[in-house]
C-alpha cells in the first residue's frame, strides 16, 4: 500500500534517527519520477528530516529554514499527508512546536511522526522487530557517525556534478 522508500524513511526516522538516510531514501524515490510528476508532499517529509538533522547538530538557522519550508508544504498537502497514514493536523502542530524550540535555541530532542494508520504503525514496528531495533528510541547524541553523517561521506560525485553544471552555465552565458 505504501512505497518501500516511505517505509524505509519511517524506519530510519523512528528506529535509528538517521535523518540523513531518511533524506537520501525519500529524495531518491522522489527523483525517480519525471519532473512534472514529482509530488511536493515528499519534499515536505524530506525537509522535516533535514530540519531535525540540522537541529540535532545545533544549526538553528538551517533547522528553522527547513522546518518552515516543511510546515508550509505539509499545510498545503494535508490530504496527501493523510493518505500516507499520518495525521497532518497533528504533524503541523508538532512542526510549530519544534520551530518555536529552534527559535528559542533549545536543544534537540527526538520527535516522532504522528502515524494515524494502525496498519502502517504495525508494519513499521514489524520492520523494527525484524532488524532488532527499538521503535521510537531517542537519538544517540554521542554517535558521531549519526550526528555528523554528512561530513563522513564521499561527496566526490556531488562536487563533480556541481562543477559540471557550473561549466554548462558558463558556456551558455558565453553564448548569450
């Protein structure tokens, strides 16, 4: 009923609190679609994970920006969010509370998404049990590989692609 990437997102969000991986799996799924068919509610969920990743690292400015963007999308896409088995109204409230915490410079605490579909909840808990991970555990703030994941990965492909795009832009500008 739900896309595997979404179930993986929920698993990482609630079991190991690997928000970086949440972003990766859902963004990959979102990008598989043609640009015209990409649904914004996925972006909202991605931005929640990115916002929490920033908050956990103490990047309050980045966290607030991502959470505000996510809030705006979730408000507009409430029907799609509800169709994903989440309670969009409760999610909006949670995001508003988290944005207030970020604005006040409060330390990160783990957040759980409001799953409204009991079957989705059971599926997620089953995934957790099969991998022997507790569902809903708090972030391990001492795990550097979790907290600073973006600094530990190989970014050579991303950098190469950015350089390629920059070169293409310069060539287009030179023609104009």
